[in-house]
C-alpha cells in the first residue's frame, strides 16, 4: 500500500471501518463470554452479537484498538507509516504526521502495533541451519532513587539473542560458498545465564529439525542437549564474517536503525522496537502487501 493508493481507498473514517470489518470477518470473531464463533452483525450498532449468548462485541473489542479513542483513520494512517518504510518513525513524528494534539495516545498506539508485530512472529519457529549469537544494545536507564527527568538517566547495554535461518549455497562452477538467509528472531535476555539462552532457543526453533551454529560462549553449553546438532567455533573475525554472517548483519542494521530513528530507548521497551525491526525484516519481500498484513496482525493480537 503506497500513499497514493491509501488516499484513494481510505478517504474517511467509514472506509477504514468497513475495511477493518471485512478483514475481521475473514479472521473470525470469538465471543468474550461463551467463546462462540457464530454472530449476527448489528449494522446500526457497529457491533457483533453472539448467536448463542446474545453478548455484543464491538468492532474494536478483542483487537489492539480496544479501549483506544483514536479514530480508525488515525490507526490506518499509523499502520501505513509503519509499514511503508524500512527505518520506521518515532511516535513523536507519527503524532506530527497525523496532526494530533496529544502525544500519549499516539505513543500507546504505536507500541500496541509493535506488540502485535511481535505476537505475530511468535507464532512461527525457525528450523534448518540456524546462526545464533548475542548483540548488545544501548538502552537508557534511570539512576536508582531518582525520578525520570531529563539529564537523570544513564546509558547501559542490554543483551539480545538474535537467530537467523542460514542455508549454505555453493556455486558449482566457481566453488564459491555463500549463505542465503531466511527468517530472523530477536529476544531480549534478562541476563547472560545459560538458562535464559536455553529457554529462548527452545521457544524460537524446531529443536529436532535444527542445526545451530554459535561461538563458544558458555551461554550455549546446553544447546546440544535439545537440537539435532550444535556446532560452536571460537569467536573471531572470521566467525563473525562467515559462520555468523547474517546474525551480525541483522544486529548491525538494527543498531544503526535505532540510532538514526529514536533518541533513546528505555530497557522495558527495547523488545517492542526489536519486534518492529524483525517483523519488517522477515517480510522484506512483501512490498505493498505489508500494510494488509499489519492490519490483520492488529486484529489477531491480544487486545489487552
């Protein structure tokens, strides 16, 4: 969806609502009271009514738009902005682009969209040959005992586990070996303990269908217990460029993206920013379809 097509298809609030309902009908509606899936549509109320228990479900209910007072048009414009650029926008810039007076609702909307992106990617696991390594991202922290005011914060590093599906390819004529990359995952780790690394890997990959490549960090000592094969190499410049090539490209690009787009990222929100980066990276070939996929993600994500 480009900006010109958007202007033609979504001229007003009504057109956005109709599109949202159309997409929600395709995904299905579940009653919050009895979990029934058969509903009537009450056009004058813009709500669904459960055929079993007669409970009413608003068009926003159960989606990330639940409880939001922003218009559907504002949501759709934000989805357009977040889906049409690789780098993304800060909440402040989106507020400016939408012409809204209050910052807080825009900030909440943008983070909910990032949360929806993360929930969508969490549905899928990686398999095959997988590169695994940790990246260290700069985050803003507040000094203990001090209120969050300008100049009171400090900068530290947060550890992020990054995974990439990586297939080795060899040119038959030249014998040159290269790698083709598939999908990625990135998860913030609370610390360097191997238990956290193990849990993250178990949730992110198909253990019995995966070969994991990593450096020889002690964080990875248990990987061999639950994957088909674990290959570790001593950390070096060659390991970074060859064995863990795509993981380090992703880490480098994410850091550059964050520095160029956002002023400072607080520790508790780092995962949300990573969600957006990885969501777009995994759908780098979607083109204009990314807008529609993000609308669907906003419907199927947890609204709370």
